[in-house]
């Protein structure tokens, strides 16, 4: 006979580890520091893995991770609350942006932003850069000249990544659900 606290059906497969470690509404009430936020954290979509909250979590996580390179895990978790996205998925997806992926991301953002702002030629002429004295001033001058294309490119990449992540995770969720449904249909009834 099963224990009264044990779930009726234990989750199986690859998601078993993830589902054991995802916080629940009950664990929010147990932590002293999270109790004041419990009314805002009570919605089931924030904690359950379902077809709506997972794609939202992926979209929020990717958008915040690309747009804000510092403290993006915390900010993604906070932004997941009003959007009813899965908090754990939003926080985990931010790991896509890390010190290895930031330089290529910013280079791509610069190239995309330059294209969007119609800057076909280099923004900074070598003569203008030579007039700036000192290495720090020289570096700050280059950052100042490249900031508009980078900002424009980062915003474009963030929006594009969020849309792509949402669509891709929705498609994967539907495919996975359909495969499980087909698997259940093929099981012979006793």
C-alpha cells in the first residue's frame, strides 16, 4: 500500500530529476523569506510544467538573458511571475548566455544594429580615433560610437530569440504530447 504523502503515479523518464527539484507552492510557504511573496507565487502555472507555462518560461528566459547580461537569472524569475511563465524554466534557460557566448552575441548585435541603422561603413574613422588621447579615452570613444548599433542589435536579438524559443518549445511540447498519446493508445487493455 502506498504512503498517503506519496504521489499516485511517479513521473518517469528524463524529466524525473527536474520534477523532483522544481519548487512547489508548499515550499514557498515553508521558507521564511518567501512567505511575504506567497500570494503572488500561488498561481499553479508558475510551478507546473504544462503546454502554456513552459513556452512562456523559455521566451521570458531568453529575452531577459539576451537583453540583460548581469543578474539575468533573478530578473527572469521575477518577470515570470506577472507573465504566468514557469519560474524554473525561465531561470534555467538564462544559462544560454554565459561568458563564452557574450562576445559572439555582441559582435552579432553590432552587425545587426549596423545593418538596421544603415551604417554600412565603419562608424569610427581612424582619423577621429587618432585624435583621442590616452588608451582609456580611445576605448571609451569606440564604445560610444558602437553603442547605438549594439543596443539596437541586442533588442532585435532578444525579441527574435524569445519568439523563436516560444515557437520551438511549443512545437516540441506538442510533438512530445502527441508521442505520449500515441504510446498510450498502443498499450493493450487488459
